[in-house]
C-alpha cells in the first residue's frame, strides 16, 4: 500500500514490526489512540500488575490494519 494520509509504514523504525501480522502494516497509529477507550474494537488483554488492572495491547493489531483507519478515526 502507498504511504498517504491514512497509511504509513516505517520499516526503518527500530521497533518494526511491533506486532506480528501478515500484509501491510500501518504505523500511523504507532501509539494506539484507542488505548483509553473502555470499549475498544481491538483485542486487548488485561493483566494485573502491582494490584492494578492494566490494558495490554501487545497482541492487538487492530489500529495497524490499513482497512481499520476509518473505524479508528470515527471513534476519536
């Protein structure tokens, strides 16, 4: 996919890829803007650390899939 306003892939990033997935990888939402959303369309897991429940998005690829750009924007 070509880099544009709704897609950007940065293969030179030292963390690329931050998640394992097939196909195009959208780095536009490097830090997920949906992290603070209680009802996230992705697949977060919740872990406990120091007695607190923490949202872990390590296994979630939702914001990195190019076809989800409009869904992410609509939730913001």
